[in-house]
């Protein structure tokens, strides 16, 4: 006996197609939420049992730099939420990790701020200017710009809204760039409490193609002291750079 697979019939109406697309959307949404919840619960159960793995850096720091995390499943969320940028830097996570966290915070600020405008646009698409098309748009596509007629005044809302959102995003990025400049200067240039080695690395610069008459460290110090008074701590000349060039 041979079994024949019967293909699933295609949706016959726009409403059926919309219902099918919406069902796929809900399926993907619930699947991702389920996976996220499972991972969240697993971390909540394991983070206090294997502190050597999840709190490796905290165990190596001096007492008081990182707050103690209770053994409750969700207690770490409240503690991390209350930590300021200074607290995170004292925990020695590094400027790169701090800026990544601030980038996530920037995304939350931006999308939560433009959510009212996005909701307004969806309502305008649905009820503001219905397009007469044949066949009619399904209920899912009626929430998009495809349901707005050409030359409609609603398009001005899109235009002005795009400029407003872009301007607001540029403002947030400018604030983050300014913050990064200040925090990098204060952390890597002025003070670096992690170690003497990192402090030297963060304040070092490689200069190539120096003048030919500079043949020793004394003349090199005199040259840079005249160019940048009060900024030179020490200097060294590399005469054989073949190993460095190979890197």
C-alpha cells in the first residue's frame, strides 16, 4: 500500500491568510518566550550553586567592591538593577562591558519612547485612510503603510515622525559618545586602579618615523617634552623591530 500525502489547501480568503500569518506569529512568540523562561529558571537555580563559575570575578575582588548576592532565585535582578555605573566600574567589568550595558539601556529608552508614535501610526493605518483595493487587504496588512492611499495626509505623520525619531536617536547617541569620552579619559588616562601594568598600557603610545637625528632616549625625551610639555613620563627606542613587525 502506498500512502499519498495530501497537501494543505491554501487559504481562500484574505481573512484566512491573515489568520494563518497571525497564528505563525503567535507560535514563534510563545516558543521564544518558553525558551527564555526555561533559561531564566535554569540560571536562577545554578548561579548560587556554582559561584566559582558565575561569580569568578567577584570572588577575586576585594570585599565591598561587589555586593553580596543572596541565594534566592531572583534576588540578583534587584541588586544588578540598583548598581550604578560607578558600582560597575568598581566591580572591574571594564569600560567595554559598561558601554555595552549602556547600549542596551539606550535601546530600551529609544524604543519605549517611540512606542506611543508607533501605536498612533498603527491606528492611523487601520482606521484613518482605508485603501480600496481588489482583493481587499487582510486584517494583518491593514495595520501597515500598504493600507494608506497615495497622497494621503497621513503620510505627513510618517515623514515628520521619521525625522523626530531620527533626531531623538541622534541626541541619545551624542549623549552616549560624550559619556564614553569622559569615562574613557577618567578611567584609562587619569586613573586606572586595576594594576600598574594596565595603567602603563593605557597611557602608552607608539610613534613611528621619528626624525633621524633622534638617536637616543635623551634626545627623544627632549623632542617630545618640547612638543607636549608635562605629558611625557618615560620613553624607549626600539632599534630592531623585526619581531614586532612579524606580529
